[in-house]
């Protein structure tokens, strides 16, 4: 398995995975329940060069994530405090095929993003316990609450590379 940039003809497969995630999340929260993300979101990610897929050795898409260089406007204000003040990348829209959930595939996206920056940020809904466990397993620290999409609260986390002594990089 490896990660590469998503291409346009893969949007239907990515949406299949995202639609699976929407069903799962709809059982516990309102996250991803109002038409977002959609195919236009993924097409925009492709244009911006921030959309990535996890594929197996036969190029079958197993997961999707957007990995975006900050600053993220949603993260400008936080009820709490970020660990760092400098540059960072954000992981958004992470989803894994339901047949592969619970097998640690999200780790590939986090590891890939760690190669882009020594500081990563991510947010999730308070009711999205599987994602919270995943984020914590990846050694992210809870930093507080940010507000996204029309003031919806999200738990905000940050990961900082160990040994990174530059708090204000």
C-alpha cells in the first residue's frame, strides 16, 4: 500500500468511500451530513494538489484524505491553545473504505503527512470516537475546540515531531 495524489477519474471511488463514512457518522453525529464533502470538494482538492488516496498494489483506492499546508482559517481561533505557533499541515476529510476500517489504514495518511511538516493539526466531531482514538493513537495532543462550517465545534489536535525544539518555528 502507498499514498499518491488522487486523479479526477477516481472521484466516484473516493465518493463511494466518503458516502460510507457519512452513513457511519450519521449514526452518532451531524458531521458530514449536509452534503459535504461532495464530488466538487474532491475536484477542488485535486486542483489545489491537496487530495491523496491510499491504494493497494493493484491501484485499488482504499482511502482518501486532504493534506493541506496551513494556515487554516478555521484554526485561527481556538478555545484552548495550540502547541506551536509556526507552520503546519492539516489533515482533513480522512476516510477509509468500510471493509478496511479498524485495520490501521488511516496511519498511512498520518505518516505521509509527517513527511511534509514537523507539525500537523487535525479536528473531529466530539461524537466521532473512532477518529478520536485514531488521532490519539497517532500521538496527537488535544488542544481545545475550533469552530468550522457555520460555527460547528470540533475537537482540535496537534502533533509535533519529538525533538523539535522550535516552539515558534
